[in-house]
């Protein structure tokens, strides 16, 4: 089942590229450009080298496998999200061109943790809020299952950790997802996919989102 949540977006137009004049410590992502050196156990140090570190104003995120049980087995809810960074790959040389546009990327529900989201209770609270906002299901924080420890997506450059979770919405009736009002949520839709089909699409690169595949595998491990 697929549910459209707005008019389809066909392109993202760059109005201005102000990379050369923007500060590194402003915007949605914060870039720190550092000079570092390694300190060794014997007291010696390495040569000085450069490190770039990307931070978000809100450090970490939660990702949620929203699932239900039906006659055909386990199904997982996904969203099609506009992803400019993936989309703008189209103008760059690729080692393995695949012909995909990546204007939208299919993913499970996810969202940034707020400053007040502390401890496991905070993770469950934020997961429930994201499920309501992005999927339209009203779930209780205590219904959310945490799927082990958080993980880095790109630890060489990105400080963010993603904390995996899951929630069973079998038998619940959804409301239209409220969203957060961002243009990045325009024209998105939600759909249900059989668990095995979604995992196969991840492995085939048709759902090329690492957190989706890893969270599915975490849930599968719990079910075993």
C-alpha cells in the first residue's frame, strides 16, 4: 500500500551556491576544520595533519522500524524523502554509475533528538513523536523497543550517532502524517513493504539507505 502526502516534486533547483562565502559554523551542518597530531604512548607525536569534522546543532538521531503483522507476514512502513545531497551526485563523476536520480530516497522513519531527549526514556519519547509526525500513528513511548546501541554512519567525518528502534502498529489506525512543514517533506509518500522484500531492495541498492538496512537486520536478529 502506498499513500501520497502531497504534489510530486520533479526537481530541486539551486538558487545560489554561497559555499565560498558561508561560515563553517552556521547552517544545518557545522564544519570544523582542525589541525591535529597524534600523541603516542612513548611520548612522541606525529606530524600535524588536517581533520574536517561535521556536526549537527543537535548531535544524534533515532531511526524507527514501524512494522505491522498481517496475513502475509511482517510489513514495514517506509517514506520517500527528498534528499538533495544524494540528488546532486548526478553532476559528479561516479566510479559505478547506476542511472538512478536519487531525488527521493526510501527510508524508515527517523528524526533528530532534541536537547531534552535524554537517556532511554528520551529515545523512546522522540521515536514515538517521529512515528506520529512522519507515519501518522499515535504510539506510546513505552511501546517503542530499542534495538541495541547507537551506530555511526560515517565516523571519519560525521559525529552523529543513530539509535535504532522499532514499534509494532498492528491494529492501529493512522491519521495523515502531520510532517514538520519543511520543503524537504513536500511530495513525499509512505508505503508498506513486506519485510523480506524491503531487505532485498536494500541489498540490491534500490533502497540505498544504510540505517534502514541495519535497523531491519537488528529487528530480524531480535525475532530469531
